[in-house]
C-alpha cells in the first residue's frame, strides 16, 4: 500500500510540473514587456481570423439549408423618357423706361397746377403753367407786325411780277417778312415753355411743387413725377457662362412674392457687353401689367429656361450613391421573376438637376427597373423582393 501512495504522489508531482499555465491578457500587459505584448497580439489576431473563417463557413451553410431566409423588401421605379426643362433661377427688379421727373424749362412763378397726385393723364395734356412775364403780349405784337410784313411782301411781289417797281424794294419786303416770321417762331417756342405738358401717357405719381412757387430750370426744381405702368420690364444680370443658353425669346417664369402672383413671359433683350467686374451680362424681361399692380423697383424671382431635353431619363437624386473611386451608381433589378430579382450595381453619368430630380445621361435606359426605397441597404448581386 505504501508503495502505491508513493507511485501516486510521484505521478501527481510529474503531472503538475509538466503543465504550463498560459498567462492572462492582464498578466501580459502587467509585464510591460513589448516582445510578450506583440506575441500575445499575434496570437489573438490568429485566433480572430480563424473564428471569422469559421463564421463565414457557418453563414454559407445556413444560406444553403435555410429555406425561410429573409429577402430585402424594396420599391422599384421604372425608367422612362420624358421632357426635361432646366431653369436658371435669378432675382431682378421691376423697372419702366417711362418714369421721369418733369422740370421747368423757363424761370418764373408756377401760376397754375391742373393735375393732382394719382391722376391719369394723356400725352400732351397740360399739367401746369408758369407766369410768362408778359411774353404773350410780345408774341401778339409780333404776330401783328409779321402779318403786316407778309401783306407788304405779297403786294411787292405782285408788282415785281408785273415789272413794276425796283428789285431792291421786292428784296427788302421779302427780307423783312422772313425776319419777322423767324422772330415770331422763336418767341412762340419760348412762350410754349411756360406751359408744362405730359411727355407721355401715364399717372402723376407725385406733385412736388405747389402753385405759387418760384421755379427755374435745373436740379432741385422738379415739379412732377409721371410714371407709365404699361411698359414694364425686369432687368437682371446673368453669369457669362450662360451666354449661349440665355437668348432673346427664351421662356421665363416670373414670381412676385409680395403680390403672390406668377406670370409667364419671355426674354425681350440681351446685352452685348460683359461686365469685367463680375463677368455678367444684362437681360430685359417683358412684364405685362394690365391690372397696374406691378410697380417700379418691385422684387421678382425669375426662372429662365436655359436647357431642354425632350427625351431625358429622370430619377430622384436620393437613390444615387457614390463608390470609393468617386463614381456614381444606382441599383437596377435584373432577372425578374414575379416580384423577385437580383440587384445589380450600375455606374451612371449624370447631367443637370432641378430640385430633387437629376438627369441620367449614361448607364440607365428606358424600361430599366431601379431600386428606389431600400437602395442604401442592398448589395450588388443580392436577391430582392419588390413591394407591391
């Protein structure tokens, strides 16, 4: 029996000495030995790689054996050709070429004002008169002397035609009449400046000087402001890069946020000069204003049609992704069988955008089924199910 105990004790001691306990992660770190730490990391990396390979094998085997596997549910969009109108969005101010201040052409007292603010007037209508300082009487006297000179000339002419009298008498009568007539015309022109008339039909926007005010030609002597709201236009600057696309006759959608009003019109005129300071050119857009609600300097938002593709493939920008190479791509559903198919990653070339819509130039053709909802969660070659 004693011999047996000795044999068991010897065996236990040998086994205990033969077993080598592996140090834990904390123990390895506690050693602060870089070689041991590197060795432990290499060991764990190897174990992690072995575990990943085993998991992949298990997943592949599960896919083969699991007949109830889940297929991603997506929605599909069928590509089709349609008309695509792209618009350049700008801002401009309403203007009118018939918005002027009326100044006096001669000094004097503003004798009479015939119109009031807001009154409609027609071209040539008398707006006010200035005291002429007795010029009307001078014109009346000149008219009388001119009439006498005319009579004298006509009689002298008849006599000369009958070879009665001398040539010098005829020439003196003719010269006197023409001189009087010219003087009368000049005085009438001067007198006409005492009457202020409307240069065009419009509305008296402001009466600046009151009756009885002394006025004179020059700055600061404005009497009226007259505006014509029929011939309105919008002027705005366009970047030079659009000089080929924004031309006369292009369609424009104009919006007036303050009025809550939208109108459709066209580009009336394009400028022929590029501003070197900001590299833009000016355009004019005609603005119909039959109800007279649109006023000068009113702000307008413009959408100018600068590009049209009658057979464009349009898709939402939200379904386009980008790969590591910077290429844009979408998923097209191929091998359709009922409502199931395979997601195929397809690189696309895009064109212009308008809102959330983007033009596809290459990569998608009419009739292709594109994944819309769920495009971010599928993989290339993965089976998908189309939601009905």
